[in-house]
C-alpha cells in the first residue's frame, strides 16, 4: 500500500516538475531582455532535469507493479493539460501580469520545497533516491531565492510582509484548488447515477439516428456544403 | 490567403496557403507549446502564422477545418449506443465533454479573434487527407486516393477517384468502428507504448517477431478483409476502443494473449518476454500489410487507376509500403511528408484555394521545409545564454559546415536548428541529430545515449541519390517517398546489411537528400573522406516534440549529452 502511495506521489510530482519546465521555457521565450531569457532558461533546464529524475524514480518502482496497474502511471506530456498542471487557457506568462507571475514563482518554489520534504519522509534515509530528491530541494530553494531577489529588485517598494501575503494567498489558492478538485470528484460520484441515467435515454435516441445521412458514396466530396457541420 | 486548421482529436496544426496556391507557412501547436501530441485549439500556431506573415483579417478569404464536427461527434456515440449497457460510461463521458470536441472550433476561433469565425467552413475529413497528398503528386488528375486512418468524421478508410481537383468522388468507405488504424493503436497500447506515439515502436519491434509463431497467428486473425462484402472486419470481442474511454482492448484479449506489457519494463532483445511481444507486433504488422494490399487491389479494381495517393495515419506505416509497391498493378504511390491528421491542415487550406479558383487545375508542390523560421527573431534574445554556457566556434556558414564534417568524420554527433523547419513527423535535416551513418559507435551513441531510445528501434540513413541506388533497392513506385523518409527499402548490396542504420530485417528507412539541402552540402564535403551516409534522427528527447526554435535546440543540448549544434548563427559548442 505504502509503495503504491509513493508511486502515486512520484507520478503527480513528475507532472508538476514537467509542467514547471514548460512554464519556465515559455517564460524564457516570452522575455525580451537577454538576461531574463537566460535566467528562465536555466530555471527551465533545472526543472527538465527534475522531471527526468522523477521519471527514472517512477520507472524503477512502477516496473515492479502488475501491468494493468502500471499502465495507469504512464507519463506523457499531454497529461499535463488533462490533469490541469498546464492550464488549457495557456501558460502562466501568457495569462498573468508579470508582477503576479514573479510572485507566483516566488511562493510556489517555497511550497515545492515543502512538498519535497514530505516525499523525503517516504523514502529510505540516505538511499540513492533520497539523495536525488534532496538535491532537487536545494535547486528549489535556489529558485526561490532568485525569484525573491528578482522581485525585490524590480519592485523595490514591496516589503517582505507583502511577500508573505503573496505566499499566504498562494497557499489558500492551492488549498482551494485541492478542495475544488476533491469536491468535483465527490459531486461526480453523487451525480454519476443521474448522468448514466440520462445517457441511457440519450443512447435510446441515438439508436434511432440514421447515419445513412453521413454516407458519401458516389458523392463529389468537393461539392458537399462546407457551411454544414454534418 | 487561406488558412487550414486541424485539431481536437490528434496534434493540432495550422497551414497557410497564398493566392497562388503555395504553402507559405505551416505550424503544429506542439512545436510551440512543447506538449507532444497537443491537440487543443492551435491558438499559438495561429498567432505565430498571422504575425510572422503580417496577415490582416480582411486578407483571409477562408478558414477551413479538417472535419465535419457534428458527424465526428455523433458517429462514435451512435455506435456505442448499440452496445448498452457496457458503453454507458463512454456515452456519458462523450456527452459531458461535448465542449472539448471539435464542435468548439467555432467558439474557440471567435474567442481568438472575433469575426474570424464567420470565415470558418468544414470539409469531409478524408477529403482533407486527399487534398494534402495531391500537391505532392506530379499527376493531379485521373488518379485514385486511398485514405486509411483510425477514424475520420465517419469512416475509417476510403477510396476516391480524382477526375480533377474539383471533382473528387468517393467510391468506397469502411464504417466505424471497424478500423485498421484503431486495431494497430490498440496493439500499440497492449505492448505498453503510448497510443498515437508508439506505433513506430510496434513497427520496429515487429521485425524481431516470427510470422509463424502462435501469437503472431492469433493477432493476425483479430481483423480481416471480407472478400465478399469488400470490407474491413475487426473482431470487436477483443477490443473496447468503441465503448470505453480508458481501455482500447478488452479482457478477452488478455485471456487470448496473456498479460499486456508493463510500460516501465525495459524491452531489449534477449530479455524475457521480448519474443512474446515481438511476435504480437509481427502479427499486427503482417495483417496490416495484407489489409492494405486488399484495399489497394480493390481500389485498382473499381478505379482502374494505377497511380495512388496514400494518406491518413496508417500511411505512416512505412514498413507496409514495400508490399504495396510490389503489387503488380502499382505504378506510383504518393504520400505527403505528413500523412497523419496534423498534415491534414494543409489539405484543408488548399480546399479554400481550389474553391476560390474554379478554373485552376494544378497546385505547386509544397516545400519539404514549410514552417517559417528566422533567426532574427531570436538572435538578440539568446546572446546571454550562448555567452554563458556555449561558444560559437564559427559564424561563417561554409566554415561551420566544414568543421561539422570534420567532427562527423571523427565520430561526433551534431544537432541542427537551421532555417525553416520540416512538417514532421520525420526530421529531414533542419531539426535533426546527425552522425556518420557507417560508424557503428556513433550511431549507437546517437540512438541510445543521446536520445535514450530502445536499442530495437532503427535510426534512418540519409544520402545522395547515387549512394541510395548503389546500396538499396530503390523502387520507382515509391521514389517520391524517399525524399520525405516515408518508405523503407531493402538492401541491394550485401555490404549495406552491415550498416548500423540497417534494421534487423535488412531494410532501412532511407532519405534521399537534395543537393542544396544542409545534409546535401555536408555530404558533398564528406564524400572525399568516404562518408556517404549520415544517420539522421529528429532533434528531440523521447516523449518531447521535435525542437522548433534555437532556444529549444540549446535546451536539448543542455539537458542531453549533445555537444554541438549547427545553427543559423554558426556552429555552437556546449561549454563543459
Ligand atoms: Fe523543480
Ligand atoms: Fe523550481
Ligand atoms: Fe485522419
């Protein structure tokens, strides 16, 4: 049970790290100043490496699982969109104000460090995996430091207490996100019988749908109305 | 100007055709989002193309979408409704995800740029495939188009006769859910590879399998061609792609073939279970060859045409093409470089052009490198990255090529991010990893160390025409395909059997390069030193899209062991 929990956490963290890599790469490409491009480039590089580390940590454990369970832990970057690690609306830099974005990085690196300490508790002390994850934690702390420095340099009027406010806001946002998804899952369970019930009637209607209308045998495909969605 | 869009089901893409019918830009969303297989509305690709080509709204005559959204939405639902109650969750899921289907293209476009949605029209999905293939053929009238994919907006395979580009009559189609493409994808899934990504791996793996093995024979019989009704028939007891969101095959298939492969287990020749999975792949490949041959034969019978356009996702199965070229009636088989759904954006844009010029009867062949890219957009941005972590060995173009050749001769691997990019899925030299194709150590290093790929997957060789004719059985029927690496061929010279780019079954997916291309120029310089073949693989880590811009290339260098990058800024070396 414990092993599967670890695998589940590794799988989620892998998504989070790969998501950050893509976010930082997008930010690097979006920046105009060469020094900012470089800064975010290196941040993205770290995140890619974290993603690689978690891929190998995951693979090492998941290859011992029965195939049908292991299959559900496959990773593909398209999963980032499905699971919400990258928003369907776009990358943060495409949808946020720069100031909010920097504050976001600042607080999230700190929160990432916290979540890594939780992962460490699940791993055997001083094992190879333990050391790899601690190294990542050091990276995250460095990212946090960089974001803080950057933030204070470009927004010097901001006070440390304001940064604390940002952190608090992010924590609340993260918590509500978790509660939101839990609720959605819960509501899903509650409403599922109703959905299924409705689908049953939809299916009965669909059974009467005549797909002959979709057939195009002997039709000149170039002359079918291109305004129609059928 | 005419814009074509594909998306929502497979990788989304945008194509731009000008008023002369020339493809002037093409971009996949995944190239910009860096999410492999990104199928969301291609907003970044659309922005990039509009900005890069300075297109004002009123210059756009038509925006054409690559399928009929309502047909695409209703067909699977209608099918699932006859499998109650097993299919109830599938139906419920589809209905609740209505807004993720391609029906949203209209609203997504309206959100992207209000007003543009009024220019949107929709064409038959297989027509979009056909029109994508058409400009690559010299003959553009009186020929037959064969489309085979997973599932279009209503059928899974079709045959049409092209009298001319204004008169394309569909003569036969195979109804969903009986699909060769979905059968192959389900086997891909069973073998532990990601669907829409791992089909190549199945093809590579099949060469290690034995057609006479029990498992190959079982898989061979899961799908067949009905000679009386002239149709594809899948034994649906063993599959569930038509009734389930998460499972493509049923428990019955597990009873039949044993446990599916754990995707995390390494798959290496000699390992336990390797032969089992190779035999399964073999069976899938064998029946694919048979069914495609049957479709081609039937197409010949009803159209009397010996020139074929071949497109749709299944046309990516380069191993099957030789069998098709060997059919005694085949004269030409023309494939577009990107026969899958993302490429169909090109055919969609062309539809707009063809409809707007009713007297026009020919379209120019698109470039193999249509995705516009200029280093000027990035030159200043990357200065600090390069100063800090790389060094420019030479800025002079010719000198860079010479230095590259020397490095290749010494066994090094070079990455390229040069000029416009190819459509994919094959890298043809501008976004590639290349090395000496006759040097076993280099090819292995490229394949297993830099790209971290399984050793059973072959790397493709690129060469001049004269070299290709010397070592390989070049088929005139497939000649066009060798330029876009869409076909494999057998070795002619026994020496070629020992080349590291030759697959276990004695075939190679060769690329014939044009003289003026980057690979052509490199081969010219390398020729005196005896290197006439380059190994060529796409510049990406497994699971990531091929690099598009210079930052992607520099990132690849930074997170992989690759040291050298040939770019528009010159030859760049990673600092230790
Ligand atoms: Fe990280
Ligand atoms: Fe980080
Ligand atoms: Fe298709």
